[in-house]
């Protein structure tokens, strides 16, 4: 069972490294599980093509059956979880890296109410969240825009204001009502293409017919903030990520026309998924209370 689960992840991600990340295992452990399965079957399941790996014909067959086995196993887990009730269940949630700026606060309150539950939190970018939903590997996902092309239920639970950030000594920091086209003169530090924040930023500028200059690309909000602080460019980030920096005046938000761009956070799960009692309790909690517990308190203009 374990080998099939590992195999299914490698086959889906077509990468030992990414599968290891998703499974929270080391890469050698993942390779070993696949090798043992290949030994038992007596056929290679993957072949190498340069740096890439591909499924062999046997691999494709095993993938077909392992998907069905994994689906049944998950259904069994869901049924067993539902028998445990809310007090002792296990909850697996995955959140966008940006959501992780407030998710621990939500989980702390939830865990206080239900001390007996086991929690697992995966933090990753939008692209990987979509894959986790596709493979039905988690109970609930907290993310920006729900994915298209997968049959999901999604519910809004809080606003996500996107703001333009700059170092406090930036010339625009003292300006009021900055016209949006003025941004075309600046360079923007970008998140990676799989990021929901980046997609929202690109959509916003293209909706307003504005082409911005891309500067460095970073895979973490923390790296983007450091880059902006160091004068490498402006950026657009969720207000949730910069509460501390605004408080300590390490960054400022710019008063650009059209900003804050008010997006929304969604709670998402596969349509038809049998939510366990603990997953349902968490869903109800997030919808009813997330905004009170986790909305950014510091949305104020930093410039006199
Ligand atoms: P990100 O997520 O951390 O991938 O940018 C934000 C989102 O889903 O909108």
C-alpha cells in the first residue's frame, strides 16, 4: 500500500524530488520504495530521459490500478474518520503560502476547542494546491482563486487585499493618489509563475491595460519583501504578509489608484467529498470566524 502511494505520487509529479516534498519523505526513501516495487513486479516502472523521468508501459498500467486502489483507501479513511467523531479525528489541510501568514492563528483557536484532534498542515503555492485537490489528497484547501477544470466546492471566507509595497525611502512613498500608469516606470519583484498572488497581480495589470517591468523572481513572500526593502523594485503582495513590516515601518504601501485590489480567500474541497466530522467542524469554523480572528488589523496609510 505504502509503495503504491509513493509510486502514485512520483508518477503524478514525474519527479522524485517533488514527490518527496509532497510526501514529507527524503528523496532516497522515495527512490527506495519505487525500486522495491519494481523489484517485486520484476519490471521497470520509470525510465530516464535526460533529467526527466517517464512512465514505462508497465508504469502506466500500475498507475491506472494504483489510482483506483488509492481512491478506495482514501474513501475507507474518510469513512473511518467519520466514525471517530469530531473530538478525535484527523484533519489534513493545505494552504497557499500566503495563507500561512494567518492559518496558524486559525488552527490554534480550532485546536483549543478540539484538543484531541490530529492536525496536518501543508504549505505550498497555488499550483501544488491544485494538484492536491486533483488527487484528493487533503480534506480542505485554503487558497485565492478556486481552480477551474476540477469539480470543487468553494466558499469565500475572508477578503484578501493586495497592495503595492515599497521601501519607506522610495520617492512614491510620499505621493498621494498615484496614477496607475506611473507604475510602468518602476521595476517589479515577482513571485514564481505558480503563485496565486502573481496570477492575481498579472490579471489586475492586464485588466487595466498596463504592462509592468519584471525584475527579479522569488519563490517566497519573505524573499520578495526583503528584495523590496533592499530597493530591488516594488511588488504587489497580500496585506496579510506585511503586517509586521508596516508596524515597524520597514515597508510602506503605496497609494496607487485601484489599490488595494480586493481579492478573496476561498475554502475549497472536491465536490462530492465526504467531509469527516472534524473537517466539517473546521469548515464551519473558518466560514464563521476566520475574518474576525485573522483579518489584517494594520490597514492604514503609512505616510503622513
Ligand atoms: P500564493 O497564493 O502564496 O501561491 O501566491 C495566494 C493565492 O492562492 O492567491
